[in-house]
C-alpha cells in the first residue's frame, strides 16, 4: 500500500458532539484510521439555522472542512459542485460517503470519479418516508428499491404536512431539495449504488436486501468504547436485593419496545417480586410501579455505569434495529442480554450463549426469557462472560478497524 494514503469522509449530516450513532461511527473510524497511518479528513455539510446538520463544536482529532449552505443553496447542483471542488482539491485516494438522506445519491455521483465506498446506517435506501421502514406498528413489507411507486406515494402523503409547515427536519429538507418525489429519483439511487466500489451496512438482513443491487455489499459492525480499567466483575447484590433488568437508550421512542417490556413486567409481577425494571426515559413519572423505575434521561457515562449494576440488559425493539449499540454496551459490562430477534440484534446476541433472543413484540416470550435468567444466577454469569469475550473480540473499535476497514482499504487502494 502506498505511504500515507488519503481517506476522505464526506458526510451530509455529521455534527459534533454527536446527534446519534452515525456521527460517533464516523468519528471513531476516521480517528482510528489516522492512528493506523492514514491521512484522514472529514468534509461536512452545514445547513445554516439547523441544529441537525453540520454543527461542529470544539476540536476533533482529525482535520474537518465545513461547507456552509443556506436552505436555498442546499440543492443538488450547488451541493455537488462545492463538494466536488473541495474533495478534489484535497485529492484523496479513497472516499467514504457516510451519512445522508435523499441528497446522498447526488453526492455519490458527483464524487464517483474517486474510489468510493458508501456507508448506510439505517433503512434510508429502502424507506422513502423516514429511513425506519416501520409503518402501522410493524415492519413495512414494501421497499423503495423494489416498489418505488408505492413508496414514493407513501412518502409524499406522510411528509406533506411537514413540508407545508415550513419547519423541516433534515430528512424533509433533503427530500425537498432532492425533489425525491419524482420518479427519476429511483433511477438516480440505483445509479449511485452502481457507482460505489463497496456498499457498507450494519447487518446481514440489510445485506440480503441490497445484494441484488450491488455485488460488493459488506457487513461492517459498529463499535463500542471500552472502559479503562476494563470491567472485571459485577456489582454484588446485597442480601434480599431485587435483581435489576435494565433497558438503556431512547426508551421513550415507541420503536424501542418499552410497552412490550412493561407488559412482560406485568406478567412477571403476577408470580414474583424479586425484580425491578429500570429504563432511561425522559418522563420520570411515566407509569411508575413497585417493579418499574423510570430513571429520567442520563448522560452516556451515567448509562454505562448502570450496565455494571444490571443483572440483565434488555433490548426489546419492535423495529429492525440496524445495529444495536445498547446490546454491545451491555456485553462490554458482562451483562447477559435479552433482545429481539431482528436486524442487527440478531447478529450481535448469540442466542443461548451471550443472551436470549425473542420474537419482536412478543411480551409472553420476553417474560419467559427474563424469568429464565432471573431464576439462574449461574446462567447469567456464563452468558455475561461470553458476551464480554464476544464484545472484545468483535466490537472493540480496534477490532472493527483491523477486521473490516483495513482490508477494505487495502483492496480499494491497490
């Protein structure tokens, strides 16, 4: 490989401090590659007046070029021209196109003369409405790549009220700027996929959906930050203490399945009183019961500390989680995990080894899995230790870089 190859990261949404997991992913990969001897630079699009797009505060450990746009300027022609000029002037060896929505295909095609890999963080390729691919309480059976007319109409109907209001989230801003309601947006998306040397997704289900449209779809997990010093044991339970079942993350989001967990808790409470469910939830008054403690919203550091106090971690998502960082963070803390058998969670949790998988939305199955772990301290310990080993072997950022990004860059740079 050539000395000090240059890797550009182009992101249409990135903010720091991070607004979500995609921002953290980009940060750790760009920083990690720099530590491996690559020269990295992040190109960020900032929409003036937006708190969701391109707000970068403080110093990052790698160079960042912020390209400011007004809402009126954020159109495909202007965006592509300025991105092309900025990236070409730096002359990277490889371009990673990271987070973006309806404007992303335009940006990919504008930079397709470079060796380019595109990372997709959720269902943004297959859901024209909101990247969740979740509708009417269930995973939507349609997808934009295969049923474009249905999905275009769904998106147009769903987004119309927000468009008329003029108060746009980033998704809608991109949708309007790209005129993604037009039939040709489907063809543009397929052309952008074809222009990529590699397409990167979080899990095997997403890969299987994209395999018919690209011959080099790669499953590359996200990573987790490991504590120093490493976790060596669980907090001991005092005699008579109730066992803690922890649901961390955005428990207030209906997609995360708190309602399913609470129904499972009600089932458990009919026959036992040896547990408490803790959930990080904005509303600390939310349906509190003798066995349920809403904790309010905690910092990431406070949440990581909670994992060490939990006997069981639960991730009861009702949608197809692209990754499932909360499951990985629980494994880092050697907590056994009960999770929905869907999306990235089905890749992360090894059923019967590092935790238990249950059908999404099935409160009875969730209650049974929790009861099994509540009743068996030795099983909790074995699964927690197996999860700790798996987390260190697969989801430490150093491992993610070594196993996935470095081999990919070796191929792209030669």
